[in-house]
C-alpha cells in the first residue's frame, strides 16, 4: 500500500520561476567573455551543441558545462567566466511561472512545502517580493545548505527541515538528472515538469522514469496523488 504524500519539494528554476529570459542574455555575454579571455570565437551553434551534449550526459550544471567546452583546457578562464555567470544569475530579475502562485496557495496548509533547488541565496529576495517564499516551510537552497543536486544530501537536508521522510514526500522538478533520479534513489515519489531546455533530457532506463509527467505546473493539482488531499 502506498504511503500518503504529506510533503512536496519543488525546484525553483522552471517549476516556480520562468528562466526563458535568462539564457539568451547570458549567451550573448558568454560569447563576449570567451573572446575577451581566450581570443576564441564560440558561436550560437557551438553553444547550442554544448548545451545539448551537457543535457544528454547529465552534467549537473549545463551552464558550467558549456563554459568548459568553450575554454578547455584553460582553467583560469573557466573559473573567471563561471564567477561572472554566478554574479550575472544572482542579479537577474525573474518572473513567476504562470499559475504557480495559485498552485502553491492551494497546496499551502494541506502539504508541507520545501524548496529543493540549486540556487544562490539571492533568490530568497525575489521569491519574497513575489509573495511565495512565505508558503514554504523549508526555504533553504543549495547556496545555504552547502550541498547541491544531484547530491541526495540536498534532499535529505530539506526533508529534515520539514520533519518528513522520503516515503511520504514528492519531488517536483524539470530535470531528470538533478531532480527525478536522486529523489527516486531515496524513495520519494516524483513529478517531472516538461519545461525549459531539459525537457529533451532522456530517461536512461525504466527504473529512473518519473512517477508522473506534466507539461504545466497547474497540472500538478490534477494528479491523483495530490487531488486526494485538496
């Protein structure tokens, strides 16, 4: 008999915030930085190919993977550009995914909610201004916890914050590698949101397949595992 779900962990990038405006701006900046630091030319096609390769090989950070493909074996340039990316990302203004506020408000009070995200602590300010941070019982992200997905210690730390165990918990994320696989590894149920660049990421074999797949965050409320408690 399946244990009732009491706890939902949610990734930030794509399930909660729309990152579609970030990548084009960063890609333009990345080409400039590569030219300045290495004298090399890295085209839009090069970036697209590196992104696809990074997604398919389950690179934990595709942004970092792309940087390395552009500058390897130049470690100094790699670390310099990666630092630029972190500063760039932390300074961005995001927007909430359409409908996500309403989804979180429906879940609030019926489930224990926790963030499970590889994000800098700067994301707290945005989520607070957007009015959704208060809906989460655990708000710590990787920048504060010290572990990053796919490290299972990230998930376990959030569950510990909420006083929950994996068997009663559900992970909602857009990435097969960082969200679905490690969550299933510790016994969580999983929902994969097919959004953003990782929607093309393959499932390696059936045991790693998500328990549920959705194309819009609002579909979360219609899943039987959720609907029974609403």
